[in-house]
């Protein structure tokens, strides 16, 4: 029994009939499908966006769902501000001006928690329905966190008229990361982290807000000193790194966003930031979910918990 069918429609297989209906080619000829558009659909239509080719048609439980992709040519002029974003399993690191925010999303804790809960429930009663319900809850909670953190980043990018620099992760990112990993729990966590999904949501929200997005190669951005390009060594604390040449001690997540910003400025032909002078201070703040979810943009946050300060 087939519960769900998904079809990608090429140009010759469908035709729009205004904005509330489409025609789809079948083996028995053309059929008309009336649409009940979502409010987001009208937001894009009224905002000057155009329908792209190849919509996705999904048939599930006697219902037909249409998924459209929109496109729009946008000319964006920025003020020279850069917001670099590094995605991790436990947090999303964002550099805004001279401040770095670690927005905790706890995907690791969520994944392990639902894995244990699923194991307990299946041991009590073997039921496929229970497995689907638990999986659906886990998926929805992760999706909620992705969209909320993406809104925070998109809002501040719009406010500062800044370029958002993201990691250009390959399609087989999870498979490449678990190549030498033998721990089953760790392999499961990496697959369930959804790094590419989070980056995609951030990109979509930024484009929706009219913010410019650039993707750069993330290779070695978490292991290279952003000030002297030396290979970093492990520090005394977890995820803490130390440069053997310039003796700077800095968190792994902070290193990533600094190098992403530096790599973007280099590609643009601009002079990357120079080694920090003695009077320059880079503030790093850890923001739990309850803190950043209540805010619409990062600079408006008050009473942030300061993790450390990096001075040169």
C-alpha cells in the first residue's frame, strides 16, 4: 500500500491558471486542480516574486499538496556590515560587529532525548504508530528552533543592512563527517543535526527580509588562527583553542565566525581585519534559548551573559 507519492513536475507537465488553479498532464489528458493557497503564497505573489519551474506535487491521504518555489531578482546595496554565521550541533554562532553571540539550540540534547524516549516506548509496546508520532514531534521541535533562530539572524541583517556569510556545506555533508566515526550514537546525532537544513532556512529567511547572503568554503575555518593563519592547538578547556605563534586563546566557535568573515572580505577584494590592537575587545556572549527566543534582533538584547573576552 502506497501512503505517499511525490512528483516533480517539469515545464511540459503543468500550466498555471491564474493564481488559484493549475493544469497537470496525466496519462488520460490534462486535469485541473483548484488551489487553496497558504497566506505565505499570497505574500510572495503580492511581493513581486515569480513562480519558478518544477513545482512539487505530493499526494498523501487522498489530498494533493503543491509546493511552489519563487524567485525574484533583487539588487541589494549594503552598508559594508558583515554578519558571519557558524552552525553547530549545540549552538549557532553569530558575529555582529565586534560581538559574538552563541545562540544555544541544543539539537544534541533533543536528539539524544528523543532517541532514548523512542527506545523506551518501543520496548513497552511495539507499535509503528508510536514511532511515527515520536518522530513527528522531534521533527517539529527542531523545525521550530531552526525558524526562530533564522528569524533572529534575518532581522538583525535587515536592521544593519548587512551581508550574511554562511558556510557552503556539500550535499553529502553528514556522510563525509561520519566517515571515520564508529560510535553509533554519534553517527545518529550527526545525521539528525540537520546542518544543511538550518543553513537553508537561514538563507530563505534572509532573502525574504531582503538581506544579501553569501556562502563561502568552510574548510579549516575552525582550526586556523584568524590573525596569523597558524594551525591552532587544543587549549585547556573543551572547544578552547590556542595559537602557538601569537598565543591567543579563543573558542572554536568564535574562530569559525572570524575566519568566515575574513574569507568573505578576501573574496570581495577588501582588506580583511588586521590583528587586533591592544585596545580592541571582542565580547563573546552565551545566550540560552529562553533569552534569544524572546528577542527579535541581537543588538537589542540586554543583560547577556559574558563568556570571555579576547584581547590582543
